[in-house]
C-alpha cells in the first residue's frame, strides 16, 4: 500500500500543528504507524490522498450512522448553504431540530445547542451546580466527557491511549471538585453518594462507556444510580454524545428505560457537522441565561448548516425498521468476530457489544470497567490495526475506542471484513 503523499503531508503538518494532528488519537502513536490523510468519503468507504480505499468502521468516531455523504443530508446542507453559513442570530432550523430532539429523547423537555460534545458536558455540570448550589462532580473511571478541566481525571479515550493520568494545566482546586469512582461498582456508588461530607451537585456518566472501549452497564447499575440520585437530590447527567441516536432514536435512556435529569448530545445530531447539545427537565433548563442566572453562550451555537444536517439525519433515523436492521447487521458481524476469536485466539480476546457499537479487546476478559479494560494487550491491537489497514479496513487507531456499524455497510462488505479479520487473527496466532 503506497502512502507517500500521506507521509509527506504528515511531515509538513508536524511543523505547523502540534503533533501534526488536531486531536491526539489521530496521530496513530499507539498502533505504531503514521496517520493517513483522507481526501474524500462516500457511503461505507473513505479514500486517502494516495488513492487507497478503505471500508470504514470508525464512522468519524460515531456520527456517520447513515454512512458518508448521505444524499438527504447533503441536499439539506446544500439548500441551507445557499442562504448563508452562519447568522449569529435565531434561525427556524434551530426550532426544527429542537422539536426532533425533544420528541426523540424521553427525558428532554428543553434543549440548548452548542458546538461540541465537550461544550455540552461542561455546560451541563455548570448548570447542575447552579441548580443545586453544590460543588462536587462525580464521574466514573474510564468515562470520557471531553477535555474540559473538570473531566480530565481518570478519563477515557485518548487520555488512556496516550497513558496520560490527567493533564498539566488543570489546577488542583478544580480537580478537587471532581471525584472519579469505579464504573459498574454499585457498592462504591452507594457509599460515595450517601457520604454526607461530600457536596455532590451531579453525577455524570456514559450510560454505555464508549471511550475505554465499549463497556456496558451491568444489570441494575443504571437503575440503582437513578434511584440514589433521585433520593439524594443529585442531578443525574447522561453523556450520550456517543450513544444518543446510536443505540436507538431515544438513545441509551430509551434503550435501558432509565431517564436522567440532563442529557448531553453530539456527533449524530449534527449529521457529521460540528455540534453539541444539552437538555433535560424544564425546571433545570430554565436556570440558563437569559431565563435564569447560569450563563452560557456561543457565537456559532445553532449553526444553520449543522441544524439542517442534524434534522435531515434524524428524519432518516426515524424511518420504520432502521434500528432493527442496524441491530441485525451488528449482531451477525459481532458473532462472526466472536467465532474468529474463539477459533484462532481462544481465551485471548473479548468482544463487548451494545447495539451497533462494539470493541474487540485483546484480553481474556470479561471487560466490565476501567481496571479490566486496562488489561488489554495494546501492542497486539496495534499489530491487528496495521494488518487490517493493509487489507483496506479502517479501524480506530486505539484499543480503547469503539467499532461502529453504519447503515451504508452492505452484508457483502461485512462478510469481506470478517475474511480480512480472519487473515489478521491467523497472523496474530503465529
């Protein structure tokens, strides 16, 4: 596989951009190779600047659930583009997408749009603190909620991948107001939330962790979390930046039947354009300025192109049978991966799946939390990544990320991907 142009661009990028990338995991350090530079994408495929074609299982880290350049989304963007790219003022498109989000998400009565998932989560915890008058934020080890100061404590995603325990530049007095506890540990959860010495404003959680690899909540864990936060007057925040519209139209909260007080969204609700949102109970959301005293603003919030793309995407997702078809494809693909792991690497791989998101961990498993996820053999994943890339399969360049199934992937393409996986697993088996 020729990658000369990507190499040339990466050399140049490193002189201009820190590490040559605008998001750390893209540097591909943990998988032992240089990044490729993408020129275009369509449907289930992406194409790099050297003319190589890849079947895409990253889906822009989740948003491209319909596949790349879906005709309805492109049409909506083009139509909106003719009227302007940004207004810095109210737009009917904001109302259209807000109505769709509120209709889809069971717990959301009002919603505020922002420009990224990080902006959504940092705004949600500020709102929770303003609403409760308390300070402490409780999160879970291995869950990633963006790069705001409050969240870089035992965080997931690139923080795990690069082996960074936190981050320089985050003041101790901010970290002091964030507590991270084990995911899927109901005893520590209850002990922490009932501690009267703690001034807990909110608990924020990825209802399905997607940033230490896919890790599902154990049966009853989310229900216990909801019951405790309700009893103790603590705001419960679901970070559904990944799971929102991915597991179902109503996200993980519909999938598991557990309703949070606030929900953070991103990725899919922008149809591939930069967007974020947070929403929830009316009485909490009405604490936000200009109605209430909690301030939050954004010049590009409610950007018309993102609103149009998000609305077009949501209308496609609402089509009857969409999620059933996606689940069927994901289930059969995951079974194929499981079978290959059992055949060639018995006791050496564990596959976690929830809906159309999954992770193959190179460890005996089970993987149920941060500690067990960290047992994965990242060097072996790196070898698998390189072998799959050489065969035209685009996986996430990090063990601790998700593999996504999109509606654009055909059965034939998924079967081909399993054949390539078999070749890779055979080599790993030696």
